[in-house]
C-alpha cells in the first residue's frame, strides 16, 4: 500500500481501508495468541499500513492534499 495510491482515494474509502486493516491486525493478534501465527512480518506491515492511512486521512482533513 503506497501513500500515493491512498491520496487518490476518498476519505470514506480510506475509512473503510482503515477498518479492514484494524480487523486484520486483530485477527493476527488472535492467531498469535492461539499459536497459529505463520508470518511474524505481517504484524509490522499491517501496523505501518494503518499509520499510512491515518496520515493521509489527517492530511486530507487539514486540506493538504
């Protein structure tokens, strides 16, 4: 997920992406808690993608598109 691609989306779409990423993060945490986590690198990737979406949303809200 690239910030350039995210900036082309509407805030509504970004909100949906953020919700999807949060659910994915939750599912990864649950999988790790039950001992089923297969790819430990996914935790960092999801966390960074959440940060990217939140950054683009904040920039759009501030009018810095």
